[in-house]
């Protein structure tokens, strides 16, 4: 199949520990792929490899046909790869609007310019308003992010990633630590941006309700390697997955 992301036999060793072991994966343009597995399965290490935070011990990573294995995270962002983290990465001492403005200005290259035209400032404001409108955060645009609920903080982080205009968005446990209502809100945000923007999304998530609601396909990791791959229904019926991830097979 045509792939936007191709991971080819990637291994990551930390001394004697093999965190990712010969992992290969193809993610098609416009796909929403979930990556699941027990704790220690290598999910976050895999995300760190794709986003460029660490370099693989062996194997190659391709994005839109280009070998990006040796590229820095900043270079990968420039190509269209953006991510969020397990621990929300925001500027809590700034407002929601200021957080988004920084991300928009970075994308447009304006943070290095001392003087900006009114037209440029207007374009930034329009883009910030567009992002706020995706989740109805306009009423809280002037609130400090550190004062907001966990769900609104996570939504702000996702919007900051969207401001980078990615072609591939990596979401690392976006609903972790949330109430049911917050989980529903973030899941709906992910569903909407995937549908409306036709964005390719790679999602690490533990909440199986979210996975069932969102994922086109699921990759199950165990001990750093691919254990199974398929639709939600196929994965739930797989005895190996039930043993390794959902509990002992029955």
C-alpha cells in the first residue's frame, strides 16, 4: 500500500535492554492508527524514534518516501511530523491564546522577526481564532493555561501541535488521567480533526473505548515487537492479544 510513514525493521537498544525489537509498520495517508500494548511494550520509545528524539540502533524510518532516520526533531517538524507527550507540554504561565500564538508564529517563521506587519499580525490572529474554534476555547483564550482543567490543557497542547500544520500527528496517551467527560471531549476532538482535516494520526492509548471509537487499524506491541495488527474486532478476538494485553485468554 502507499504509505506516509514506513518503519523498516527498527531496533532500539539501551545497553542490554531491547526497547524496540525489529519493528516494521506502514501507515497510510489519512489513516488513524492506534498503537497499544502492556506497560513496557515500547510504545513511547517507538514514538520517540518516529519523532526523532532518539536515533534507532538499527533499521530505517521513512516519511513520504524520504529517509528521515538521521533527521533532528526540528527537521521532522519541518517535513510535517508533530507530536504530543504523555505529560502535557504547554506554557502554564501564559494564556491559551498566547500558547497558540507562539506555535502559529513558529510555523510561519515570525518568531525571529523583530518587526511584523499588520497583515502578518492579522494572519496570526485569524489562525489562532480558527484553532480556538475547533474546541470552543474562545471564552478561555485569555485564561492562564495553568489554571485550566486537565482536559482543556490537553486540548490546548493538541491545538499547538495542529498549529505546526502537520501531515502526521503523533498523540501519546491523549486521554491519560482524564474524567469520562474530558475523555469524551478529547476523543471527539481527535475524531473531528481526523475527519475534517484528513490528517494522518498515530495514537498511543490505553482506554479501549477511545480505541474502539477512533482507530481504523490497531497495532499491538509486546516486548518491543509487533504482536498483532488489525481492526478493533480482529484484535479483540486474537488470543495472543488477550493473553499479553487484555488478560489471560479464555
